[in-house]
C-alpha cells in the first residue's frame, strides 16, 4: 500500500488526486493532507480518507499563509508513512517541501512547477543526494515522459509543449490589455485555480513550463518550443534524434497524469478518466505563440535562458503582479509590464544555495510591489 501526502489538498490538483485515489483504495492510502483556508473541506477530506497527519494553514489563499505553514508542509512531506508526495501547492511556497521530500528519498509527484523554475539545480541535487525521484504531474511534462517510454535521454532531440492559448488567444493586444478578472478566469478547456488560470491567460504559465522542461529532461532552451493548440487534445510532441515525432493524446483531464505520477512506470486500469474519441475531438489546430500580445511568455523564457536567480525573480514578480490583478489593483496588461521592470533591474546571481534563491525571490517581490504602487 503506497502512502500518499497531498500538499494543497483542497485545491484543483489536490481534489482531483483524491478522486483518483478514491477509485484505487486497494493501492493507495492517504497518509497526510495539508490545506489552507478551507477548514470544512479539509475536515470532510480527513473524514473520508483517515490520514495520520492533517494541517490547516491560514485563512486566505496566498503565499504568505503557506510561508507561515512551511514547517507543516515539510513535516507532511517527510513522514515515514509517506512514499509519494503530491505537491499541489501554487507558487514559491511549495519549494522547501519539494526539496525536503527529495532529500528524504520520497517520490515527488510534482505539480508545483515553481520548485524547478526557482531552484532547478538545487532540486535535482536534492534528488541525487537523497535518493528521491521527481515525476511530473503537469499534463505537458507527463506527456513527454510518456512519449519517451523509458528511452534513453540521448534519443530526445526536441520537445514541443502545447498551450491552450487561454481565453484570449484570438484577441488583439488592446483588448487583452483591458481584460477583466472574470474574463481571465474563464478558461476555455481546463478548470484550474485562480492564479494558474491567470498565468494561462498571460502565457506566463507556458514560460514556467519551458523552464521546468529544461530541468526535467535536460534539454537546452533552443530545443524546447511551444505552440498554441486551442483544443488541448495533444499535450506535447517529442521529436527523437531520427526525426520521428511522438505525441500523447487525450481529452483535457488532470486525472490521467496524476494517476501516472502515482504509479510510474507501471500503469493500472482506470475507468474514471474520459476515453478518447478521435471523431469527437474534431479538427485539431496549431498556432504560433503571439509574443507581441503575450510578452510574459518571452520574458519568462529569457529568464530561463539567463539562469541563476533570474527565473526565481520572474516567478516572484509574476506572483505579485497576478495577485494585484486579481485584487483589482491594476489592469491585466500591466502584469507583463511589472515583470519586465523587475527583470530589467535585477542583477542575476548564482542560484547555488536556497538562501540565494529566496533572497532573489524577496527582492523581486518587494520591487514588484513598489512598481505596482507607484505606477
């Protein structure tokens, strides 16, 4: 019986994971649950799954609540009865738990892409030294892993990540700039939390995923691409060195990549996820990323190429800017502008220690808040 800790159990990833586990109680046991600000929902989850550890943090939905509860996340992630840690925390607050779990030799089913974006080298080092394992939960990276099918990484030539394009993929720049919160949260194909929905609308999320793919699969940035695929049926393409291209296909659901991360490299029968119907899928289309309309994508990829603490600053500035937009403090179009100012003023340092990464994170947050206040 595999013991699973779910970090962020009341969020989109956490609740989906619990639905998957409920169908496979003969294989998985929920050992730990952590959540923030949703006491009644967490209590109901605990009553349904009987974990040995439960932690409720804060009363809101932001990074500050999780920062106060970092010790609880680490405790949940390193418990002896936990074999797999599903990290569904949103943002930088998930980093320390990822590192701690890997150092403790756990498998980390990683939905918290910010862990690798902020501190990719540190996370990989923790896995090597502690004997832990990273299995991606993001549908795009899960697709790459499935396409590789155990092939040596030397066979991998190129990755093409697909992006839905979000709710604004056909809008012009002026209309995008003035988009409302309601419009930004109205994702056409995926049901996600508020922050990641906005990231999808700006395409900052796809930049985060490009950086994540760089660390997960060891490819240089020039061999990782992104295309807009509005139907969200093909989740990634993998090109092998002989020119063959493989794709992982399925209707949009996070249940399949979550189950695969829990059972990897094995597969188990599951009747919960929707079965693919090529006729029902209809026409599949692809478009280039319009970086002139969605500049956050190019800013993020450039931060990844710069390396060091630049990705941590990009992530921090984006988190602050998205929060300000959701709070009604600034328009949608200013998200990328805030990020650009922060990256332009940053002096990139080596990201060789967690202290250096977190210092860059704090600096970028403070500057982003200043830019927002004085605009």
